[in-house]
C-alpha cells in the first residue's frame, strides 16, 4: 500500500513488537489516552495483543522496504448497546504522522476485519480533541454516530466521538 510516497505493511503482532509499545508510550503519543502507562501496564498490553485469538487482531505497522516499525493498528471484539461489534484503534510514531500512514493502516485493518465476516460494524472512539484521528475516520467514510463518554484506560473517562463503519457490503 502506498501512503504518501511510503509503502507500508501491517504485520500480525509478535513478541518482538514489545519495543514498539514502549516507543508509543511517549507523553505526546498518549495525550488523548489518559497519559503514559507504567512498565507493568505496557507488558500487560503486549500480552493482550498476543493473546487476542479469535476476538480480533493487532498489527505492527511496517515501513517498507526496511520493515521499520512505525506504529500499531488493530481491531477487537467489544459489546456496544448489547450488540457485538469490532472496535479499532491505531497509533503512529510522531516522526511518521501526517504522511497518510495511519489512514492506510486503518484501511488495511478494516479490510482484514471485514474478511472475518463476523460483525456488521467496526467502531472507532477517538477523543473529541484528537483532530487527526477524527480526520482519519472522515477520510475512510466512517459514519459519525455521536459524542460519548468512554472509559479508557480503566478509571479514566474521556469525551470521544463514536464513529461507525459498515463492514458488510451493501
């Protein structure tokens, strides 16, 4: 996939992607997500990513041809209004932001989620203050549902936009 003169690939999350989680944990990367996590929280997140199983998939975003890790993207099962849906989230390191990499990565993750033929919708919940992530939702034709209060991380409530993408072809 081309992303503003960059070719990217999403690769299933592996044990050696742990270092990427520590890079993503920088204050400027976590400002819309309740702030940086502790080492223990990072290790627990890594374990969850590796053990998602049939509930979803996490990917590292690799810049080609060097396969340089530049971020993460994924989807996982959640329940929203008593309906099982996928939720998606992404993160791209600051020096690679603004180049279309996140948009292409989310597009690839949506294609992967859609190929599972499991749920009708995938939702994204970016903070209302995260203009870049909200712009990605608009670019990829997510439907804006509403503002909402979202708990992330546990114990931290934030105002988010609920965006929904229909995974089932019309």
